[in-house]
């Protein structure tokens, strides 16, 4: 599908930026382009910390019916798209190439899944155009332009992520940043953005409260909670909305550490709980702790 600048389907947020694309090439659901979304961006070579934080915040965002917008790249982009799909959310991938040249090509299957689950693949380029250094930079303004704000998960020195963050600010929107350890080279730009005025976030409410004019409603995925495997119920029921360490869980269940560890691993695979630093665990219904 081709959406021209003056078409009704052309997203208003994108139309309002300084240099909007004259047309958009879209595969998938065109209506999603005008729905509420947050851009989630970060390093292509993320750390495990970056992956954990990306998964946590993306899950929380889609729980509030917020779409995830990113660039289909390796690293944080890929994690953001996949996490959105795993949590029954919708996501938009903006390409630096034409729709017949999915970039990177390794993400062809991911692009198809995005489309199948109500999302969209978007480009401003003719279908056979290949990605170039110039098109990566041009793509970033669309990622920022479709979103109400941008969440920077992790970004190293001289990262392309900083370009999208700058464009977000220039478009009059808020850039949110997850703080990082001073020892993490992938957190240099993230922390610098916070120094320069981006909003530090540690939980989903820090993002939601920045938009008092939008009424966010949490979607309760009851079907997921009701379908907990019977053999895992004893451990799951002990884990609450505040972090529980593995020793406390074992004591409450009357099980050995090894038994609990095995069941915790299975619960994580079922995406029912999240492991926090220090072998602490929390249900995925809340996930507001770092």
C-alpha cells in the first residue's frame, strides 16, 4: 500500500515534523500508524542489562495498549519488536530500504510476524531500494515522527541512537532514558542524554505520567494467568508483586533450591515472571523494579 502525504491514512504526528516523507510504502495494518506508540531504540550490540530493561519496559508499554516503534535492526530494535509480539502487542518497523529489501535480511521472518500480528512494516523508499548510510539517518526521523516519545534503552559512544533522540527533541517530544552503570560502555550516551535534559525513567509510570492528556488503560491478560501449568503453580503463587529472592521462595514452598530454580526457569520461559539482579523474581503483571 502507498499512503500519500495528503491521504487520510497519513499519520498526523509524522505530517507535523519539519521534513515528513512525501509518501509511505506500507505492508500490514496502515491504521496502526496513527495509533499511540513509543519508539524504543538502543545499541545493536546490547548488554544483558539492556536486554532485560528493554523486555521489561516493552512488556509494560504493550500492557497499556501502547504500540512499539523501532527500526528492525539487530540488538535493542529486534528485542523490542519480539517482546511486543510475545506479549500480544503490536509493533511498527521502519526500514532504511524498500519493502522488497528487508534490512537486515536475517529479519525477514520477524517482519512477516509483525505483519501477521496486526503491525506494519514502513518505508519511504521505492520497493527495490537498498539500504545506505544516508537512508539510515533519514529513517530515524520517521521512527521518532510516528511516536509520541522515544525510549532510549542503551547506547554507546557516538551511537546512531543519539540521532533519533535529538530528532525526538527537535520534534517537540520527550526522550526517555533508562540509566546505566558508569562501567557500561553501552550506557555512555544514555547517561549523557539524561545529563542534557532527557527524562530518566525507572518504571512505566515515569513514561505514562508524562502524558496527562492521554488516558492509558492497562490490559489484563487473564488468559495468560489462568493457564499456569499445574506443576508450576506452587512456585508462581509464592511470587508476588514485590521481588522475592530464591531462598524465600524455596522456604515458602518447602522445596529445595534446585527444584525451585528449575521451576523458575520454566516460569520465565512461559513469560510469567522476570528475574531481577540478585536472584530475585517478580510476576510479569507489574515489572516496575530495576
